[in-house]
C-alpha cells in the first residue's frame, strides 16, 4: 500500500520500537487507550499484547479492512478525521480516564497537541512519537533555542519527558528527519495563574517575533511607560528575549499587565 504524502504517512517498521514505546507508556491490562493513526497496526499489536482496551482513530479508509481483518473486535476502530471529530462527546463516553499512545502524522502534530491541551483533564498520560525537533520544543527549558510558546503552553498542564530517539530509517517511506518519543503526564504541581487568558496572550505576544526583546513585543499590549513601571516593580529585565524567561516570570508579567 503506497503511503499518501498529503496525510503525512510514514509507517513505523521496527516492532522493537513499538514495544519499547508501549513499555515506556506503562500500559497495563484493562487500561483504556486511545491510539491515533494506527496505520498498518505495528503499534496496535504491541498495545494488544498488554491486554488493554483500545480505541483507534484512522483517517485513511484504505486501512480499514486491513486493521479489521487482523484485529477484529480486539480494538474499537473508528475511521474518522480525528481533528474534526467531537472530542468532548467521544471522551465523555469513556468510563475511565484515557491513556493516549500515538505515532502522530507529522502534518497534524500541532493541532493534535492543541486538542490534548484543551482536553487534558480526560487523559492520565500521553506517549507520543513526534518529529525530534518537536520533542525538543515540548521538553525545552528557558535559554534553549527550542524553548517557546509550545513549550510553555504544554508545560502549564503537563510534566514532559524526552524518552527515546527514533532514527528516520525505521520508517517507510524514510522521512527527512528523525523522530522521538515524549511522555506527557498531568502536572504534579499546577502553576497558580490568576487570569489564564491574559497569561496566554502574554505568551503569544512574547514569542510573536522571537528575535525581538520582550519589551518590543509587549508594546502590542501596552505602552512604554507601563512597561518601564512593570520592569521596576518586578525586577524582570524586559530587554531579554522571551526564550530566556521562566514560566514564573511570565506569570508575574501577566499579573502586572
């Protein structure tokens, strides 16, 4: 079966990687697991071996018969565009919290992470194979060039871990970049953010032009005099770039704006 480039299909072909990914996800018998993009079923096989209950979402209709012929009623298969489905309705059908395990098609990574951010309370963990660059952004720390809006939005809700690198040669067709597996688990100690909408606005503004200083970016939200006052009152140097600030510093700025 020829992969469809428009769907971002790169099929994992190394069973040991799928088995390691499931092991790292700490999947147990009777866990409720969502798999997004089962493809030809290599990760599905490793999941089934644990005895968990699987709901799999696949967009490519050509794969429906292949997956049904191999797995039958051992998985609940839905042929659907996962980005267009009603996540809240689907999640409310679940009797227990869900573990998400997925080899994410490259072209839906960002919108899928936004869905995970929006519906975080329904998930006990997410173990995802993504582009290595995306994995580095998810798990970055202040001062790292990968650190940015995605990092802070996800780390507001999740403790993130970079688990393993996956060389590109383990996929068919071979992509141009390597992949990596990351783990996202609900944050043990959530941050105290009094006004979430304002905080998120500050983040988006701070990183709208990465090469500009925080002061120049935040001029979109207020005036120079107010920014000078905020710098004086908080002790945060607004001549720094957004990528150098910690979450706590961004929260402080959002409180003062």
